[in-house]
C-alpha cells in the first residue's frame, strides 16, 4: 500500500495514464459483452471505431489566389491533416539550424504573403524538460507557418527545486509577454510534452476559450473528462484579464487547470474544441520527470469562485525574472517559493 501511494504522489501523470488505460480496457470488454462489438461514445451507440479520421482533402484549392493585402484565411491547402510524429530526440542546435533563418531571433514569426489574422503568444511552462523542447519545436513550428499565424514563443522556466507552480508561471509569462508586445490577441498555454498530430488543429484565436488537446494518446485518445481544460488551451487576452488569470495557489502537480475552467465558466464563457478529431496529441514519455502531486488541490477547488477575485493576476508578486532571447524562443526564468 505504501509503495502504491508513493507512486501516485511522485508520479501522478504516470498513475493517471495507467488508470485511463485500465478504464478503456474495461469499457472495451463491456462493449463487446453487452453490445456485440458496437461501441458507445458520449451516450450514443456508434458502429465500429470510436473516432472518425480527419479528411485529407485540401481546405482551399491549390490554385487559390490571395494578395499580400488580404487577411490570411484559416484553411490553406498546405494543411493536409495528419502529421507524422517523430519522437526521436534531437539537439536543440539542430532545430535552431533548420529554422533560425525563418524565425526571428527570440521566437517570433509572421507571414509575408498575407496579413496575419491573429497575433498569438505561446506560453510554455517549463522545468528540466530539455529533451522535450526541440521535439515540440520540430513539430509545432512548421504547423504554425503553414497556418500563417503571427506568433511569439515564450518558455517560462522555474528555476530551483521548490514545488512546481505551473499556473503561477503562466500568470508571470502573461504579464512579461505583454510588456514585450501589448498587441497579442490571444494566449495559448502549451505543455512542452504535448505534440500535435494534425495541422488542421488551427492555433488562431477563433473560438476562444478553446481546448486544443482534446484527445491524448496516453488517455486512449479520449477526452479525459467532460470539464477537462488542460495540456494545451487558449483564451483571448481580454478573457484572461476578465477571469483574473490563473490561481497562484496550486503548488505541485494537478488542479490548476480545473480551477481555471471554473473561472472561465463562472464568467459565462463556453469552451470550444477542435472539430473532426483534429485535437489529437501524443505525449512524450521519455525523460518525463514528474512533479510531486498537490494534495490540497481538492479543498482549494471547492472555493474556486470565492478566490477568483483575490487570487490571480491582481495578487501576483514575484522577483524580476531573467529574460534571454534565443533563436526560437524567449526564455523567462525565475525562482518561485511557496513562502514567497
């Protein structure tokens, strides 16, 4: 029993993945026993596969004409759909070589053949995942360029060995990114170990708030639960201000995304998801150093609405971070401690 509790506390993500595999196996057995091979999905009976593959036909015809003065459409012919995901480790220097002549130093890019519809900031909460970052960039950068999105990438790095606080990092990243460029239309919060599988999963600001990572491979490509809003999600700049950002009180793994979802729903926003199973992601499992679980998250989640007005962007206190510009991203680093 002690070994099991120790495993759940120190490796909650791995424990969750095993739990979902077990649940998926149970449902498969029940489906075949009681429904003769007809699978259930979200209260309906669906014959055959539980997911429908994305269409592979081009969004726009290959001869579609647009000018430098037109706003970029959201569906380019280059967006073919399924992406080949390559989890082979690669040095960041090699990714820099492949993209530094395209991406502006510091991690910004915008199209030159049309006017970008959106200016998007990507915030990546980070600690000791150096093997993951180049794998993410290898897949994400070509996808964003195909989609003609004006973007800037910020890696928000927590230094030291104190408990990890993902939400606090994202609040700080929001504030510091807005100091660099106050014209961002929306922010996408992107875990470094989530690799997109479909380039039609549009990373613009349409349909915000939006859950991009709807189906993760380690969860059997199923929505983790109906109110899930983690992994990769986004909000407009004004929405983030309106809900007072994330809570700053979730030290350790888990709970901050559920609290954020409660804030969003409390303000009357409806969360959208990618259509046609475009929101599929693979999780990097190698070198996956798991943060310790936050055991107090359930008691905090009971009072999410009450804390909303006093815990977030308006209660943010932190020491001046170190900001460095690298070929493919801007790094914002600082130490965080629960006692301030």
